[in-house]
C-alpha cells in the first residue's frame, strides 16, 4: 500500500489484525488475549490490570460501531471486574472510545 506523506509516496507495511493487536498491547502495557476473545472464559482482545480492551481494525476510510457491540464489550468487561475500552484502528490511525461515565 502506498500513501502520500510529506509530499512523497511512502510504502506502508500491511499489518494483520493480530499484529495490530500485539502492537497496541505492547504500547499500552497490556497482554493480548489468546484467541482474541473467542473463548467463553477469555473475552476481549487485550487485558490490563483494570481494563478490558476490544480492538476493531480496518484499512477502509471509515468504520462503524453498533450500540450492540459497545454493550457487549461493556458487559464482558464488567463481568471480569474491568473497565471497557474500544480501540479503533482506521488505516493505522488509532482512537480510544471510552464511556463517559468511566471518565467521571
């Protein structure tokens, strides 16, 4: 994949979702969950001491997140005694979604 950066064409490595999760886990000091949350006893993609992180990635220009997905993440996090966080990776640009009440 080639993108323009500072007036130059730059070749970007195409990361898999698993590589992205590993990279994010390392950057935030968490541990990637084996199976990426698809096991009944291990939910979420990344765990921190008090936080359960779900990661959604895309190489498209946008991503949509349904309320049902946010509620699922919230339920899984609270069941394990953690706070829910959603990280969106849109073409390598990363954003964190946190429920307002978690910030108060």
